[in-house]
């Protein structure tokens, strides 16, 4: 580091004083070292043991399919058009308001057709819809 006295020329000093920067960085490192162990602490709880249970399988979601030719099926039953599909979905919603739909769409189907079917499902009052895909 260069120190200048008053007797030297009146030129400005062009060196950067890094001491405050180093001080700030050291304080941040110390704060990090102190707080890091506090973030990883967990509460150890002895959870009770219970018998193994299975999911309630009597309420299966509806299987809504559309093949490459555009034929719509609901639980493997062909539907004539979107109006018939909406009527069938409303009937199922009356039986079980919490029903869901699994949508099986062929990859060759135009997206607009899938969007129409999704809108029909929504108009029928069903909010739970899932897309079923095949793992590659």
C-alpha cells in the first residue's frame, strides 16, 4: 500500500483500498459459519407404529380416452359426441362429486381435440383431471 503525505504533489491516489471489502467479507463468512448449523437441526420424534393400510380403491377415477381417429371413450364405452360425453360425466358427478378423470390421449390426436375434451370435463363440473402417459 502506498501512503502519501501532505508534502507530496496534489495528484489523486489511484489505488483501491480493499481493507473495508475484506472486513465485510470476513463478517459475512463468520455469520454463515454461525448460522449454518442452526439451519440443519431437526426435532427427533418417536412416531407411533400402526398396521399397514391400503388405499381406498372402490372409487376409481373415470377413464377417458381418445384414439388416433378421434373416437372418444368413457370407461371403454364409446361416446357419440362431446354432448353425450358431458351428459355422462354429469351423471357420474351426481353419483360422486369428488370423482376424477384419467385422460388417455393418443399422441397422433390434434391438441385442439384434447383441449375440447378438457373443456367438456370442466363444464361437467369435474376439477380433478390427470394425463396418463407411457414411460419411454
